[in-house]
């Protein structure tokens, strides 16, 4: 957090805001354990296969995780005025674009993509540590949708 505050000028950010909704899924008893440590655990394998059907012991349910990330997306839509204007790729008109930099965990990034990129499943996207994923978000009248922006 301090690094982002110190470097916000280089990112051309007007302000920095911490949002607890962007924390990683609470893995409960699995927190801090590696894949190799858990790969033979039946409940973990069930969670990998269908995270909505299996909650980590003493952890956060998938529905709670999705709801938290949806709450973040709704706050972005409100703060950027996206609900009041539609972006050009939705209506074919130019609209003022608000830029938001989100620095968070891979699971949260995947969840944002799964909730906003049409036909994208959570495990479908790979987001290695330290990598970035750039999405162009637009309001379709009911929710934020996104398209993947490829780096040049």
C-alpha cells in the first residue's frame, strides 16, 4: 500500500483507495498451504473441481466471494459514473473514459474477469504473480461487462 501511495504520480492517479472487498478468498484451514500439500486432500480436489459446491474448512464460501467482488464492481460503476453513461463499445457513441487501477490477488482478478467477461470461467484465465490483466469495462444498462485489452 505504501509503494502505491509513493508511486501514484507515475501511475497518473488522482487518489489511492484501499478496498477490503479486494482481499483474496479466505481459504480457512487451507490458508498458507501449497498445492503440493493439498493435492491429495479430497475436499480440496472437490473445491478445485467445483468451488461453488465446496467451501474450504472454516473459509469463505464461493457465493460470499462472488458477492464481495460484485460489490466492488458496483462501487466502481457508481464512483466512475458508469451507470449514468454507456461507453462507446455499447452504444456506438464516444463517452468520457474513467481509468481505474486495481492492484489485487490473482483469485480476485480471475473473479472480476469471470463476472464481467462474457463466457469466461474462473479457472479459464491464468494470472501469474506480478502479471497484469487489462480490461475495458462498460456498463450495459444492468451490469459491468468487460473486454480483454491485449498489450501491444
